[in-house]
C-alpha cells in the first residue's frame, strides 16, 4: 500500500502551496502549451487569489485563504493570443501592513496572521479583498464597474484597465463593526485609533441590472452565540478570573461569583445578572442589515427582523446572497468564523494545539437557514450616514436540510416562486486547515509538513440541490437533490452564462476538488464522523484511501437535475476558478468556453474547454515560466474594459478617524497611507 504520508508519494501537487507574488503590471503573453487558442474569444476574464503576505512565506502553515488579494486579468483582444495582467489589491490597510513590517518606528503595530485573519492589536483586521468580484453596469455611458470582495471587510472598487484599487464601497462611518470599537476605546479612555475594525459582510453581493441597484449585507454576530459555540469558554473564563484576582476585592468577588455560576450551570441561565445584561444587550449587539446602494450616494439599510419581531441573527456567515425580481435571499452559510479560526498562533492558553482545537471549535451546522425579504417592503431605508431611526423589515425564515456556501437563484419568480440552485458542500469545512499537530485518519501518522495550511478533506459526498420556495409564505414547495459517486466529491466553485439576467439558469458548470485521503485528518474525522445527513458510511470512506476521487469539471442541467457532461482530471491536478466566456456571436447559453486554472507539479496552467463538449477534454492549455498562481478563487467576465469613468470616491484622508493624541498612527497614515491615494 502506498504510504500517503510520504511527501514523495503524495498526489497533491506541492506547487499548490507555493506561489509567486509577482505583479505583471505590463502584460505578458501566455505560451501555448497544447492545442489551439480559439479565434472567437472575446472580452476579459478576471480571477482573484489570496497570495500570502510579503513577509510571510506562503506554505508556512498559514491557511491558504489568508493572504493579500491578487487580481489577474486575461485579455482576448487579439485573435490567437491571450495576455495576462495582474496586480495586488492595495487597500489602505495593505500599506499599513507593509509599513509596520519594514519601519522600526511602527513595529508595535505589526500585523500578524491569526488563523484565517491578519490582525494588528492596535490597528485592527486586514481587509484582504481576496475572494470574489461584483460587476455592475449602471449606465451604458460608463465603463462597467468592478468590485473585489471579502467576507470580513467592505468591497473595494478597482479600475478595470489598470487593476488598481480606487475606492471602498461606503465610508467607514457607513459600516458597522463586529466589535463596537469606538465605544470600547472611549470607555477605556485609550488613545489608540484602531482604524481597521472588523466588518462582516458578504463576499457575494449582487447587482440588479433591471433596477441598477447593488444589494449587500452588514451583520454583527451574537456575542453569546460565539461564547456558547465553544467549550473553551470556561477555560477562558478561568484565565480571566486569574487576572481579576489582582483587582479590588469586592469587584472580583462579584464577577467571580457570577462567572462561576455561568461555567457551573451552563451559559444560558437567565437568573445570572451577567447573562441578564448580555441578553438585554443582545438585541442591540446582534443585528443584520440589508444594504441597497445606487453606486453613487451613501447607501440605504434595513434591519432584518423575523415575523415575531426578533432580530435576524447569523450563526456562521453570509458568504452569498441572491436576488430575484421580487425577493432578496440571504443565507447563513457554511463558512464558520469562530474562536478557533482566530486563536491560531496566539499563545493565549498554554495547552496542546490539538486539545485547544478540539475545545475551541465545533462542526458546522448541517442545515441551511435562508432569510427571504420581499423587495416591495424596501421602500426607503435608513440613510447609512444619518442619525435617523433604524427601519425594520421582515424576513421570512426557511430552513433546508444540508449546508451550503454557494447558491444561485433565477431572477424571475413567477407566482412568487423562487428557484434556488444549491451547491451542498456537505461535511466539508474550509475553515479547518491542516495544522502541525494533525495526523492521518488512516494510519494516524503525522500529516506531511508541506500540506500545512491546506483545508482538510470533506467527510461526505457533495450534493446539488434545486429548490422551489414560496417567497410570500416562506416555505419550501419542491426540492430535488442529487449526487454522483465519482464527480461530486468536494464541490467548489461554479459558473454560468450571466449575460441575460432574466433568463432562467438552465446549465451550471461546476468544479470539484475530488476526494483526497491525504487531507483526511483524525481531527476532521472526529469533528464530522457524526454528520447528520451522511450518505457515504464511515467504513466506506475509510476504504477510499487507495482510490482517491480525482477533480472534475462538469455541467449540471438544472431542469433534469442530471450531470450531462464532464471531464475528469488526473489525481495529481487541482483545478479551480471555472468561468464561462461566450464566443463572439454566441447564440445560446452554452455557446462559449469554460476556462479554469489547473495546478500540478508540471506547473500552473490555464485550460480552455468547449462549453458544449467538456468530455472531449481541453482544446487549449496555456502557461508561462513566470506564472505561479495561488489557489485561485472566484472569477468574472467583462465584455469590455477601460479606465474608470465613475465619480464615486471615498477620500481616504476623510475616511479614517485618527485620535489626535495617537501620534504614531497619525504618522503611519501621513507617511505610508495617504500618499498612495492622493488624486492628481
Ligand atoms: Fe464564494
């Protein structure tokens, strides 16, 4: 039997954990490795990938999703030629990060990797804008606008021609932070400014072409839920108590008595004054806002409440939202961000890494909660820059079995019926990556070092679902869920022809990661062994080791709910970032090409498939000696690009409130940040 724990025997390409951060500001022409470049390509394809940080080598154990965003653009301007341009997304916090690494004066402000995020205790959380795109064509007179996105930060608009970051969407005042930093700082009378507070949003906002509106979200999670989610909380509380022993006696006694009561009798105990306080604060602290933006002014927002008046509270994340002609669909998605995702590298507790992980994390929820808002109820919202009272809007709650990160919805909803296409990444946890302490679930040997930072294996087969929902009543009317024993292991990203928003989504192209037993660790196995909707029995999962499932590109027919075309890659390849590119004079929604990235130890490549004949294999493979991609994520396609013509702009100097007495932060902004955003 092959020892998968020997790096030499690994079927996972080592190059997956290596990349170059080189920016191709001047275009390079890709080399044709095999096949023929189609002569009827058109437009421009954009990809984005986290590419680590200048001072932190990729592959040191940091999760691969934690890194500066690199924007890549493929141009199809000349027949028979494909050129590439790329640029790192340089937001204000990017420059702050750079300065604190290189300038001794700012050393105490340094950002460090904390699990999935990058954080400076005195400055805040990096907004890496490394995940997805939003395209918006507000008017035919303007060039199409392009935004890059991140789950834990506001979107930024980029110039489609230069790829430079231009402006955030919404000023800092318009976004509400996960932690009420300004209140805490003024309460503690601290002079630090904390200019980059964490802001929770979605990596997939939506643009309505019919009404020229962008929809997004801004939510603040329930602090009690965060505490309840982890058995580590009592340990934290014990540590807090130790520190409090140094405080005045009467105060310590009060806090200790109440906190002990929490840990001893379970966290939810309504008699406890601290819980009473937290419960009272819950409605204030935990909230979810729907945002609508016209691309020019400050945005409008509504606070979401359930029909019984209680606020909508998000348990995991809102990675994706969807819009139809009459409804906005929000989802609590299967991408957790909890204590464990932040505790990595933090010597908070002097306990074994594995024990800490077991205590600090939990399996993701096996069901999906959807929230549906009727657009007719969105008359005018609270202006995000005013002190007007909040405006509430009711969201219908629907729970469907099986978790998801991504979904798409048909724009039309005849008779109030919403059609939702779901990618169920079942028992799969992108927020759990391979650590030093991980061992194989098969032979319990340590997992090879070079895999550290990659996400762990899924623990059941992925599924594809089509649901018909009654938007008015908030109920599921129909559902159809399928899987394929060879092709739906590790369903990831997807694409479809998005040129006609009004057309029902008939074909979706998806990429799957395959099943790779090397990534199945004891930790992941134990976390998901009791998965509620298991299809593949654990005994069978354990037998797959000698016949891993390779990655796949396939097409789903959403009417028949069948996979009607597919191409299987080799197990030594990892594919990502599928994107539909229509042919010139394309006549139907499959009349085009599917692009994807292919990473293997032979190098990183771009492959092109005929969208109607995936099973024939790639018609073209491209590479370049300098092309060393990161793990590329989402993509988009634009028919044309050009220097940005929109006026919307948030001036950086006015956007950040720097405490007058915080001389060092003032210096950091004056020297390292503002000069990069001066408009000529
Ligand atoms: Fe996504």
